[in-house]
């Protein structure tokens, strides 16, 4: 299977390095995306930060230019917003959609509307210097970069939410301040979803890359759901 992996806020494709190594050993292909504005050498234009649409366009182009099937599109945290938008456009190209402790939006939702007060405060405090870029949180990986505030705030517009594709949610467990506890429980009772739990906290790819790779590698290639 081919995996396209979209990281969460402040991170680049490097966040999936250990997971990709595990999947490669099992014969899978992996393309881990660094979203526009999060490049290691910094954004091209500080005065024009990308928004959610920019990131959706970027990942949709990656999917569109490739011919690989079966294809699984995976997103961690903020990346759930991105993959939901891509699936709305290109759902017929996907076999699996995987939310890794991620936001699962409906039409009109934003990362801002779905997150917790803790993260709203983090976004606003981090953007107070220029109002455009959210500073890297304390204790983050040194490769992390400031994240464009606009992408956290923009509402997602979904026109084809019912497209058939296998859907999986991988929970990091009930870590302190998690905005994903309620959605995890809701999806457990939805027959259209698989729900797995790897209770190591939010950053599953770093804390248990082998466990995450095992769940991903076991996904059925035909787009099946629960």
C-alpha cells in the first residue's frame, strides 16, 4: 500500500520518519509531506502565510499526480483537517483515510472550533508577536517551525462528505487536555469507522512508531470500513 502522511501543527514530514522506516520494511511505500510554510529553511513569504486551503491544495496535488493504488491518506492532529478536505475532492482516489489523534471535521468546522480552550490559548499566545505565525511551543522538537495561524482558523467547506472510503481513527488515549476524547467515543459507536487506541499520548508517531506502523500496515487494501 502507498501511504501519504500529513503531520500536525509545527511539524514536518520528518515526524513520520520512524513510522515510515517500519512500513518500508514491510514493503509499503510512504510519502511524508512537509506542509507549505513549515519547511526546514522557513517559509518563502513571511508576510503571506498559507491557510488551510493552501495545504489541502498541496496534498491534493500530490495525490492527483500519483497513480498508486491502494492508497491510504493519513493525518495527525491538524493534519486531520487537511486530509478531510483532500478526501472531499479526491475520495474516489483513496482506499483509506486515517486520522491519527486528529481533528475529524464536518462542513464548517475549523481547527479553532474543534479544539480545546487550552489549544486556543496556545494559538493566540503564540501568534501575539505578529498575528500571523504561531510560535513553536516550548519543548517541541528542534526541527519544528512556526505554524500559520490562518490554517488553524479557516473553516473547512465539504461538498462530498458521503464519499465511500475506509475510515480509521487512532487515539493516543485520554492525555491531559486532549480535544479528541469525545470524538474517539463517538466514533467507537459508528459502524463506518474503525477505532484503535495506542495510549501513549498525542505524538503517537514518536512514542510508538512500531505500534502505529502495525495498525497502518494491517489496513485492508480495498477501502473497507469497520
